[in-house]
């Protein structure tokens, strides 16, 4: 089983991570990881902080390009280029962890909480996901993501999950993409922010996952990890909320027989039934809330108890596509863990797509 621990702060010296359980013989391409770190912070709507380069360094490995795992724990560091001590926050942001963090941890200040809870920590999840992506490649399992909605702009539905790239702002509907960029620019001019919906897909054979116990179901594992991404406030699989207006007759997928096997013909369920993959693409929709650091919101100052404008500082305008990219890497981790648990001892038993 792959386990991990990460530590660091947004404006401290950087982040350190340790990943345990990576099998021996996995080829780690450091250039690929650094390229992924660049995509994580890129895209339209990001703040000026995202201009510096993130670089991962693996402790004990001299090569800056590639090495092969030996079965031992992997420890890595990612330095922050912007290291500074920032003043405390008293005009707490209601959509951030500022207030609730200090209630839970009274020994910390709101600034301490903001540093710890920062989405910058997602650099560690991208490193983890890149390594797991290499494991999945050996099993012919791939993941993708695309933007479905930004603000009021909704992209047209596309069924071909392989028709896009991992560019910083992938959207299958290019006409909608232009409207999204206009809406982001408008929000930025107002010091406001936008949320949306992003879709993560995975091409996985049937039979991956567990039925019992409930928390081991594959969709339960995916949900638990994905809602931990800062800004993710909703998750659904397949047609998701549309199930509420469907009937038992119309809401379930069709089956067909071919070459002596029974398979799923449609994919309303999003590729998982009873905690186990159907052989159709896993389809996960994530609702992303607007970034909470904006102008125009009043709060209560925790020292004076007066109504004041909430703290405003450098912030992104829209992170929806970036959340999709981070989510793709978390999905890599969950799937790699599940596949290793099921088939590491008997790789030939992994079903074919």
C-alpha cells in the first residue's frame, strides 16, 4: 500500500514529502514531474505569484532527470521562491480556513492557518500522482481532465474523453472556452473570483475496486481524497444530479453480450457500480467554489469585533482547470493503490479493456 506524509507552508522555505510503498523498479522521470508542476500553476486566471518555477528534488538521488526506485521510501523537497513572513489576519476570510482553523487550533494564528491550509500544498499531490501515473502506465491505465463550466458559461457535452490534451486550460468546447476567458478577465478587473465544474476521467478495465466494506469501495475512496482538495465542494459520478429526475427504467445502464462476455453498453453510472469499475470510463464531476480572497465581502475583525472588509491580498481569479489537474493526479494515486493491492502478486489477472 502506498502511503505518504507532506509538510510545509505557503510562504515558508517550501514543502517536504515522504512516499512509502512505491514498488522496486519504477522509473521516475523528474523532468515529467517538473513539467507537471508547471501545468499545476499555469493557466488563465492565476495570480502573479505563479511566475516562478517549481522544481522537485529527491533526497539521495543525484540525477536531475531520472532514476529507478529501489523499494525504499522516497523523500522529496520543493522550495518556495517567495519566502516571507506575512502579518497576521484579523479580518478573517469567511470562505477560507482562517476562523475555523483558530477555533480548532487556538495555539495558532489565522495567518498560521492560512499558510498551512494553502492550496500551494497541492504541489505534493502532483509529485505523488506523477509517480503513480508511471505505475498505471505499466497497466495501460490513463487519466484525463477537462473543464465543463466557469461561472455562467457551460461547455457543451462531449462524450469523447480522449479528445483533449493536458494543456493548462483544457476544454472540449472551444467556443465556450473563449467565453470563459472573457468572464475570468471581467472578474479579475473587479478583484472577484469564479468557480465552476471540472471533469476527471480514467480509462480503467472492469473489476477494479471493492464491494465490502463500504469505505473500501472505489468511489468512496475517490470521493474521500478528492473532496480534500481546497475549493472542491461537490462531487458526482456519471450523470450525477440528473439521477434525481430520472426513473428506475431510464437511469440504469444497458448491457450487451460480445465474444462470450457481458459488458456495459452505456455509462450513466460513471464507470463504477457497487464500488467496482464497469470497464467504461470513470467519470467524476467536481464542483469548485470561487477563490475566497476577494474584494467586496465584509467580515468581523477578530480583535475589534467590528464589521470590516475581509483581508485581501494577492490571489487567483479562477483555479477550476488547476483543480482538475490536481484531481487527475489524486485519481492516479487512488487507482495505483487499488491496482497494486489487487494485482501486484498476480499481474496477469488484471482484466483487459
